[in-house]
C-alpha cells in the first residue's frame, strides 16, 4: 500500500478555482491508478475522477466533466485535481485513493474503478467549501 496526503482545499466563491494535491509515499505509486472521491454531509462518498498509472487514461463523473482536470507527476509522486468553475454543490471533503495494478494497466483494465471499494489506500481528506 501507499500512504496518501491530500492538500489544497479551502473556501472559495462560486465560479472560482482550486487545485488539490495528493502526495504519495511508497515505491509502488508509479504503478497505481489514482482516484478522487468526495463526500458531502449526509451523502454517500461519490466518484469524481480517476487516472491511470501513466496518465494516459482518465475519467470523470458527469457532474464535474469539463470543469475538473486530473493529472499526475510520477517524478513527484503526486496527483492533482484542478477544479474550475466551482459550484456550491461541489462542497465536500475530497479524498484521493490509490490502487496498485499490474504494470501498464490503463483504466479500461481496472473494472469498476468508480467504486470506492476498488481502492485500497486512502488519504485523510481535504475540505472544499464553495460559497454562493
């Protein structure tokens, strides 16, 4: 497993931007698929975005598609979530998660990657609050 630490959350006005970072430790991070999930008060944890080990495949929930961008820098053991055009409904605790996969697996070879149970390593979360 890898250890994950999220940062970059905060309070922002609607229409603003934030960039979340997920810093990882562990020698297997470069072969991990990484996902971002979020959980709002009283709601279930939901999928936001995912990226393969290479960055060659990405996927987004419909609610964030076109506004959020996931990327990674394996040299820095970090995955980013750039969030633009933020809305009050984006308010939640954001978590990054990682799952070590066989070498060169892309998201198409990682079934049900939008399900939180598919990821074995989780960070502690970072709060994002969007005011109207």
